[in-house]
C-alpha cells in the first residue's frame, strides 16, 4: 500500500452537502465536499494556481507612468500578445488542477491525490515559465518610470532614426518592422542586442517580439561613447534587411577571388556581423563612431593583439584599420590618418601577437576588399542598391554635426539634425572643450527628450 493510501486510509465516499455558490448559475447548486483539511488542500491547489495565473495579466501602458518615456502602445501590445500565447496552455493546466482538486475532494484515494500533485506541478512549471517572461518585460518597462526614463527614450529615438533613414532610401519597399527597437539599461561593460523574433534564454526560449538594445550605465552617463547604439541597431538591421546570409557569402567569395587563403577568407566571414555593425554604424554616425569604437577596443596590447580562432569579434588591432579604410572612402582622409596615427602610437609593434601570419600580412588588402564587399555591393534585398547608396553620410553631414555641437554646448536647440547625429555632436562638444562633460551630457538628453 502506498504512503499516501496509508495516510488517508481505505478509499471511502466523502459526505457532501449541496450549497449555493455565489458564482453558480441561478437555480443550480454546486456540489462541494465538507471542509476538512484534506478537502481544503485538494480544492485549494486550484485556487492558488488560478490566482497566480490571473495575476500574470496583460500590461497596460498607463501603469508605467504618463511621460513620453513610457513604452509605446506597440511595445505593450507586442508583449501582451506573447503573454497571451503563453497563457493559453497555462489556462488549460490550471483548469486541469481545479478539476483534479474537485475529484480528489470527493474521493481522496491515492491515485486521485497523486494525479492532483502531478497536475499541480505541471501547472506550476507553466506558471513559472510565464512569470519569467512577465517579469522580464515588467522590469524593462518599469525602468521608464524612474530618472533614467528620459535617457532611455533618447536612445529609442536614435535607434528609430537609424531605421527610418535606411528604410526611406531602399531601392524598393520592404515591409516596415514593428515595433521599433527598445532600449534598456544594465550595469556591466559591454552593450548588447537581442534581435526580433529570436528565442531568448531569458524568456525560456520564447521569441522576442522587438529588438532590444542593452546599454551599460557607464555608456549612458558618457553619451559621447554611445556609438554603441548605432552598432547594436545595425546588428538588427543586417537581419531585418535580409543580409544575414548574403554578407558572409560575398565577403568570403571576394577574398578568395583576390587570392586570399581559405583560412583568411573564413576568418573575415566569421567576423562579418561585427564588421558590418561597425561599418554601417560609421556610415550612420560619421567620424565620432570610429572614435567611440576606439574608446571601447583600446585595451592593453595583450588584449588588442590577441586572436581568437573561433571568436566572432575581429581582433581589436585590425578592427580600427577596417573602419579607417571606410572613412577614407567616405571622404574623411585626414580624420582616418589621424586615427591610424593614434592607433599605431598605442600599438607600435605587433610583437607577441597571436594573429595568424597570413591574416596580419594581408590586413590592408583584406580591409579594402571587405569594406567594398559589404558597403558597395548591390543587394537584391536593398532594391538592388548598395548599403553605401542607401545611407547618406559625407563631409556636409559632418558639418551639420559640428554646428549642432556648438548649439548643444550652449544648451540651445541643436536644429533640424537627425537624432543619430547628436552622438557625434556631444562628442565634438566634449573633445573640443565647448562644454563640460556634465553640461554636454545634460544638454544631449534634454535635446532628445523633448516631446
């Protein structure tokens, strides 16, 4: 005899009483068991899990404040649709627990109690999985209620501006991505992104309904280092523009056609996502993007010259030279020379590097081929345009950034400049001593946080 059966004794009918429940249909009586501790336990499991289920309700936009920083209706709806899909199987699991609880209350034998516990555990697994998703987005949306809300809204506007510029200049119309990227803050060193419709471990492998841009706190207090926004947004754009497979293929093919070894070609193809995000970020933001990149990858020589045979990030030493090659082709030869001079002062020798000899020896030629392949190749998904034809940035756009920097430093309206240009403007304001870092930061967010 099982331990459960020993505790409850032989299987006996439990006396029942007919009582009227408040939620019963008129003229009908619900049959419930007399309240004993075992009956209360049996029926209480369904009560508990249903209340937990009902607490995981849809979000409402107005519960995250009334400021412009609160999540958009589109973001809230997208999350609610995800939660709705998760709640459907959960609701069935909850109903099963309630039914098993009623059965166990009427006839508390070993098998009925065992079935109740099995279904309760199953329902709790579903509840926890749903709660994990609910909690993730509740925390993200909740950040908008505090003092960081205007900062995050400013980042949203920059990300949206990148999307709008590119989608407005494609060679043919594409379906418009929605909702737009959503920024949130984390402590730590590195920014990150989570693309639309990819399964996330944080969500129990559920599909993320919109791009997330994770920004470290230390970047947000130093907005002149926020080329990271452009970089992370470009990871998403590579996929949303249908270039995730085309880019590595064309890079590999061009390098091999130029006589590079298969090993060198495979290395650059493996690095394609990070290089693409650097190059397109540079075309969206100009000179300041490369300066921001150098802030990040300028580490000790051991770190900057270390080669990872399986890593997806280019070796830092090579990464800057790829970006400066693009700057030259965009018309910024003097700036490219200045950045390269700084970089070679920081790393005057490659002694001790683990970069393969073939990769190091071919770095200049490979950089030129990779930049041309990624930025000047016409792609069908862009309407038979190249990325460079889609994105407009030349010295006249840099002049706009420089002018906006002077206005930003004075705390006046920077003018009708694209939001993404304000990253360069705040950098120019700080680098040229036009304003203190604190004033520049404050004016940067003020300019982007107005309704």
